[in-house]
C-alpha cells in the first residue's frame, strides 16, 4: 500500500514538473516570436523615417550586406534581421521540444526530435551555400 | 502606404484563416500579391514562405500550453517532410512536376470527398477495437480538450506508414513546387491517419512552420524575400494567427470541416489542372 502511494506521489511530481516545463517552453517561444516581431516593427518604422531600405532592390542578399546595413542602422537590414529571427522560431520550437521530451524521460522522442533538428540544421546550411 | 495597409490586412485575414484550418495561407496570399497587386511571382513565393512560418509561430504562441496539438505525431512525421523537402529542392529541374501536380491534385480531391463522407456520417469513430500496433509503439495515441464540446476527446492514430508516405511526398512537393504546405499535412493526418480535425489542423500548423524553415534560407539568401512585402505581411499574420488559434478552439469541429471542404476541393482542382498546364 505504502509502495503504491509512493508511486502515485512520484507520478504526480513528474506531471507537475511537466506542466511547469510546458509553461516555461510556452514563454520561451512567445519571447522568441515577440523579439522577431519587435525587430521587424523597428525596421519598418525606420523605413518610414529613412524613406529607403538601403538594400539593393533585387538580386541575392549576403550576410555581409545585411551586417554592414545593420551597423549604420539601415531599415532594410533591420527588417531582414527580424525576418531571419522569424525563420529561426520553428527551429527554437524543435530545440525546446527535445528538452520537453528529456524532462518527460521519453528517450525515443528525444532521439526522434534530435534527428529532426539535425535534418533541419543541414537544410539551413544547404540553403546558405 | 496603401500597399502597407493592404499587406497588413491580407496578413491578418490569412493568419486567422490559416491558424483555424492548418493551412499556410498561400491560397490567399499568392493570388492577392500576383493578381491583385501585380507583384512578381518570385517575390510572392518568398512572401508565402515567410507567411507559412508566421502563421505557424503565431498559432504557437496563442497558448502557453497547447492541449490540442500532438507533439509526438508532429515530430515523428517531421522527419519525413523535412527529408522530402530537401530532396524536392535537390530534384528541382530534374523531376517533372507534372506527375506531382496530378497525383497531389487527385489526392486532395479524394480527401475532400472523404471529408464530405465524414460530415454526412455525423459523429466520428475515434476508438478502434484493434489499436494500430505501430501507433502504440510510437505512443502516438492521445487526447485533447475540446473547448466547443467542453470535453476531453481520446483518439487513436491509424495507418502510420501511409501517413508517413504522404508526408514524405508532401515534403517533396513543397520543396519542389513550393505548394500545399498545410493542405497535404491536414490530409495525411485527417484522411489517412484518422486523427480528429482539431488536433490535425493544429499539428499541421506546427509542422508546416518547421518544414518551411527548412527551405526558407534558400529563399532568404537568393533575394526572393523583399522586406517591404514580407514584413507588413508577417506582422499582420502574427496577430491574425494568434487570434485564429483561439477561435479554432471554440469553433465546433463540424464547422471547421464545412469551411475546409470547398477550400480543399479548390486547391486539389487547381493543382490537377496545373498538371495539364491550365491555370485557374
């Protein structure tokens, strides 16, 4: 009987911990999305003031061009940074999911989700080169 | 200035609709950008990719704890869509898109027909006498709290290999053609794997963001993404998707299905005809 109670208490502890972890993850994701939205908004307001993006109107975009633009606070570069942060939010989602499965002691899904992350990073890398 | 306001408004509507239906919003955004505003298709596709991610992430942050989506199903199937998406991007120019348009067009039309059958049948069968062994092994069976019905719904997942195959094909199609990011996923989850509609649309929402991120850097660095188009659109969508995600939870599943049927028929027909070179 005591054994069973101890087991129930243990399960309850894990589910409470899971709930806390889920809320924390929700907050991390929310902050990530809000940060990218704020950067986009700042860039957009800056465009209204500057009147131009400071980026070439067509052709490939390089990291160097964006970085140079950021140093002189060119609105186009700030907007591109915001968009890049937005592109990274699903990656953040995958990363925090690995942690959630780890807390849940679900090793099968820690592996599956890690595999997704590896494929995703590979794809992000291919896209750049 | 007018263009900016239109972008924000289009984004808001696309975000609400996308989050409710689990679609990427390309069906609303691409025609508005290309037909109504005369924007080059290249930039419209770039904006669409950003729109998909914004819809997905906006829907994600509506709730701190999402009790509807099925994270295990999402992550397991994401392996197939992301590999498919990479393969699609590599095969671009090698594989003829005609066959893909025909196959996926027909699949979507079948899916629409299947949804009408489900509407006619009334209540959905969510529990089977013999649970699917693969779904059990992968712990995919789950439950969700339905706000409209005010009850917790337990459900089982079936035909995992078929769902995975459709997801792989959907990945190839979205990498190769840049289309159907959400429609194919809802189809795989709802029609093939027999998940209830609400977990299907919200799981599709999560997945399409991850799949789109896999191909987004290509578009980001090749100049397809124009900040003046993508930024106001994304801001509108983020707000819209957050609202849509909340609306979806209180809408009865039946209504969502009724809205879904004509849209899926339209996308399916559009794709099928595109296989024969007809654009509608």
